[in-house]
C-alpha cells in the first residue's frame, strides 16, 4: 500500500473517531388560545376573551408570553388545590421570581388566585404598566419583604368567577414601588389581610400571573419557584391591621390535590 493511500485511510479513521452524534432538543410547547393543564409540578393557564396571544411553556415554572389587540388576557403558572384547606393548614406559601417584563399599556405582574367560603379573587401586584390597579381607596398599608404595599378591597357584582357569575370580593396588595424580580411571602399578605378584616377561605389557587387589559406586550418568566409548606418568619407588619406567619416546606409544590377544577373565564377588567 502506498504512503499516500495509508495517509488517506488514517485521516478517514481520525475523522470517524471525532464524530459526535447530535440529538435534537425537545421543542417547547406553544399555545395560542384558552387552555389549562400541567407542566412538571405547575398548573398553567392561558385565558383571554379575544385578541392575539401566545404562551411558550419552558418547563416547570418558566414561560414566555406575548399579547396584542386583546381585551383581557391572563398567562399564569402556579399551584391548585381542592378547596379543603385554609392557607394556614397548607403551610407557608412563597413565590421567588424573575421576569423580563415589557408591557405596552395596562398590565399587571402579580401573584393571583382564588379561595372559597368566602369566595375571594386576590392579587399581590409587584409591577404594572401604564395604570396602577385597582383604582380604589386604600384600606391601609402593610410591610412585607421589606416593602410597603397598599391594601384594597373591592366588590364584584354578578361577575364571572370560578363558581359562575356571582358577587364576590377582591383583595389587593399593590407594591408602592415597582419591581420585576424578588421574593413574595404570600402567606404574610393573607395574614395581614385577615388582621384588617379581610377573611380568607379554603384555598383554590396560588399562581404567578402576567395580565393584560386592552394593551400589548410580552414577558419572559426566567425564574419561578413556588414553595408550599414549612415555617415562615413573621416578616410582615401592617398599618390598620396586624399579621403573623406560619407554614411547612415543599419545594415547587404541585397542585396534587386537584379535585374538581373549575376554570375562571373572566378576571378583573379594571382600568
């Protein structure tokens, strides 16, 4: 065999030895219309009345969303329960998040959910677009996670809810300064509300939510960890009420007690 041929064969062998098989990565799931489900430990939902939307599910708590020409839209991931336990029975609820948030118009970045007996829709708002919700008179202020929140209570009369069209209360904590990352000690807000006479019932949902109303925008939730359980510190205080904390520790706890899931078909359309 000639030296030239031997050289060619050796080069071919070396090339074959360094070939690395390439596997195709799993494509992210993208949804465009109303849908609910579970991804990993998290329940997700895209709800809208009309308009152009997309929600890219990126695994566990992470997602991206985009909206345009909409009436009202909510993109959220979180935990669901079967309305058999109070928040104090579930344990401490904490949300640790980070978002690239780019609203153009009226939008909220918040922890969102419902409870029953009494029926309550609640918001803990950390950032917003051009309009600061909910457009009502503050009942007082609370200090949670080192920040001051204004507390509001509003009434929705014969409006859609998880129990159909009915009358229910809305509870709001709205941060006085905007932020798009950090920790929200959800249980501390619940306790502060109850000290201010705003009773919480049996828990249905606690989710991280991007909401838009007659606006456009996009958001990339690049970090989201929801923990349920464990013992929470009494880190909240209030003006006009009082609060304390409690809990158990289960990381990114899913809605394992799913029960009968009744999806919300309309949310707050304030502003």
